[in-house]
C-alpha cells in the first residue's frame, strides 16, 4: 500500500500522484494520512484504485471521481463526490451539504447523516445514506437513486425530474412536484440491491421503504402552476 | 349644423400601442413573453463616446505602416498554460441546444481562423466545436449539463458562470421544442420537456466557497487552465473584487445588452446595467487591488464594431466578447429569409423567438431540415471576415490615437457626447473637463 502524508507532502503532490495512475494498474491501494480537513483531496482521480483517507476531509473530496473506490474514515465536508462519474465513495461519518451534487454515476455511501441538498441536481449517481438527510435534498434531481434509511428534511425532491427517492423513515415535507409513488416489484429489487451495495445489509428491509418521484406536472410550463414555482 | 373642431386621437405616453398589445397578449395567453437576445431599449452606449484622435500634443501612427499590435494573454495570474490570442475579440458562450451543431462548428471555424477563442455554453462540449476550435473555453454552469472531467481537461480554459448580462440573478430555460434526442442525452433529461437551468451553483454559495471550488477545478486540471469568472452587469465593482479574491485569472463582465438564448422579456429589459456603466467600475476594482492587467478583464454586451472594441479597451478592458454580433455575421436575421420571418409574425433584424427552434436561418434551431440550410464552412468564413474587419477598425482608431497596441488606448483618448455617458464611462463631456460625479458636482 502506498501511504501519503498529506500534512507533509501537500495536496498538489497527492493529486498529481493520483492523476498519474490513469492507465496504470500496479499501484492499486493508497492511504492518505493527516488529511486534517483539507479540500479537494483525491479530486479528479481516473483509475481503478482503492484510496483510504484516514480522517475527515474538507470540501469536494473525491470530486469528479472516475473508477476509484475512496473510503473516508471520518466525516466529509461540502460537495463530497460532486459530479462523480463512476466508482464508489464510502464515508464512515457524516457528510456536509451537497453530497453527491450533480453526480453522473457510481455509488456514494454515507454511513452517518447527510446535510442539506444531498443529491442536488444528480444525474445518474446512486446515493445510500444510513442516517438522515437534510432539507432540499434531491432538488432538481434528474436521474439515479437515493436510498435513505433514516428520515428526510423539508422540501424533499423539489422540482424533481426522473430520479427515484426511497425513504425508510419520515419525510418532513415534499418539495414542489414531488409525490409519493407506489413501490412496485422492480423498486423492491432496486432497494435490495442498494442496501447490499451500500453496506447496509441487515439494517433494513426493502418493504420498509416508501418511494418518492416526480409528478411531472412542472415539466412543461403552465401558468396555472405558477404558485408551485 | 355647425361642426366644431374635434380633439384628435392622442396616444398615451404610458399606455402606448406596444404596451397595450403586450397587456392583451398576456391576458390572452396567461404566460409572460419569452424571447432571445439582449435588451432592445435605448441605453447609454459606446455610441455616446468619441475618440479625440491625435493633435499637436499627440503623435499618430502611420496607418497600415506602423505596427499596432492586437494580441492578448489571458490567464497569466495562476494558470501554467495561459491563453495567447491574436485578437482581443472572443466568442461568447452559446450552448449546443440553443444553437445547432453546424452553427457551433462555424463559430469554431471562424474564431480559429481569426486567431481567437470560442466558448461552449449550457449543455456541454460537442465534438463539432472542440474539433474546430483551436482555443476553446469550457463553461462551468449551475446546471452542469454535460459536465465531465474529460471535457474539462480537453478545454483550454474554464469559465465559471455566475451570471450573464441579459439576466443577472436568473437561470435559464430551454423549452421542450428544442430538446432533440441528442440534446436530451447530453443533458440527462427526457426528450421534449422544458429544461431548467438553475440560477445558483449546486455546490457552492458565496465567494469563500467559490475560492475552494476554484481550487478543486485547478487540482483536477493540474493548475494548467486559466479560470475565468463570468458575471452579469449588476454590481461590477464588488463582483470583480470578489472574483479576484476567489482566485480568478480572468473576469468576464457582461452588460445588459448581452444576449441570451431565452428568458423573460421583463427580465431582459429591467434587470442589469448597460456595459458602459459596468466597465469603469470593474476597472476601478482591479486598480484598487493592484490587479489591473494582472487579472484580465473581458467585457461583452452590445459590441458591434471595431469602434466598440477600441472604446471598451480604452476604458480598461483587456478583451471583448461577442455573441449576438457573431450570430448575425453567421447569417442570423438575414433579410434573405424575410418571407419566412413574415410567416412567423416578425421581420428580419427583429426575429428573437430563438427558443421556439424555428429559425429560418438554421442557426438557433435543432430542426434537422432548418439546420441543414446553414453551411458551417461559409458561416465560419463570414465570421472570420467580420472579426478581421473589427480588428482592423480598432487598429485604425488606435493608430490615430498614437497607440502601437490596442491595450495602450486609455480613457484620456475619449470624450462623451452626453452627460449620462460622461458619468457612466468616467470620461469628460465633449468640450469640457466635466465628469459628473467626479469633478465637484
């Protein structure tokens, strides 16, 4: 395993080393020590490597990740895994605002709670949150799945497009054009798969979740819906 | 029976026929008017400034003989690979989606042939424009439609869009009529539905966050790419200062004459400031911070000619950007399509329903038949010609002012024709030394 002391060698050296792995396969395990809340740790990685960050991270850890599996042994600051393309990001602790924002693919697992705007404008990513998610989560979410084992805050799924939201606990309120929908067989399978991938096996059962999605009433502007905007 | 003189019909200056027509249209349809382009109202503009030219105290350069350089470096503050352009006239961001693929190709062809850059837009980077643009600026927008790290790294610079002059504080809406399979696929949305572009970025909220976002973008692109920040003309002094604080290499400032693909007419006409009022404020912010010419300033909004270019640069800009003018150079609103404009209820040079996707010139459309009318090679040649003419015009004026580089133009070379322009531009009213607001009253 390659060990990198962020406090000693600095962010630029870390990310340069990780970016240089593109196309290589001989250094597949990395650990980053002394992250001390630094920003943009392991941002822009594009290689099938395993990176373990031993501590909490600042903004945009694993931003735009492709292929890599990144484990954060602490909590993550705002925008963790923003615009992720593929790969997996697993956070042992909590995640701050905008976790997984605009993510296009891959899997984001938050074992603690996620703050506001989790999954905002997501475009294909899957997000599993073992705890609760904050207000305005999944705002304008376009596609992908969000699985919440705990509760959701206000205005869940406001102005939602085609993303699917599964919540096990309570939802404080739904945002504009977000409604509860029927759980069909295919949805139970999606939830089952997300529980397994999200390291939440045994923590919950698919039948405990409710599904939320777009009513599709705001897809084309209509003056009679003006109060919803 | 005696006939007395009658009072002739008198139109209201408040409720004009145009105002009344809009009231009737709103009452009949229940929707506000959406259109493309920039403000159509009369505003203080570059036409209200004149160059003084050389005289006994100023020595002119010989036209066509003595060198007047036009090149510009952009991104010299932090980027390890700053951009060097032959001319200081760039092509503004216009999206694939708003424009057809061939139109984007033509912009790339024309800009590259003239030695300048073009810019992507909301919707991501297409192969047409990357392939035909020697220098391509990649817009990083709130919607993040089409955003991916590979295109980020294929770009020559990154422009973080905070706002635009046509609608500072507003997002966008690409109406369902223009959402073809390809556009829908690039934006990860179903075909045929209205696509909203958010007005705020999803993962940062203020200048302190923006500084960290810029750090992330620089890390992902190995600190090579110049980072621009584009703002609409709202509070140019503070926006410029905050952009510098956040770590911008380049500030792009777009006045309210700048165009948009589509937004509410009420937004276009009633929010923002004219570019003439914006430039001196932005330049002052850069000067106060000791960053003028170190952080470059690109201005846009109503640039039409080499005279406009020269005036913008005399006020302190490093370069300008054109959007609407570039579309007209390609063939937009050409009178040769007048019969079709008439059929759409408009006329050449007034057509602005770009959002409907029925552009007779085949530029602001995703309709394959209409788009096929447009020849990207010819369009590119026309744009190149236009850019060259603008450059020659600006050089002509600069030489007359004794300047061997467009960047040497200065406010002292200008006078104002109106009190308003004098106050906004900060140059004296012609024939006086009066700058309202600065010289005592």
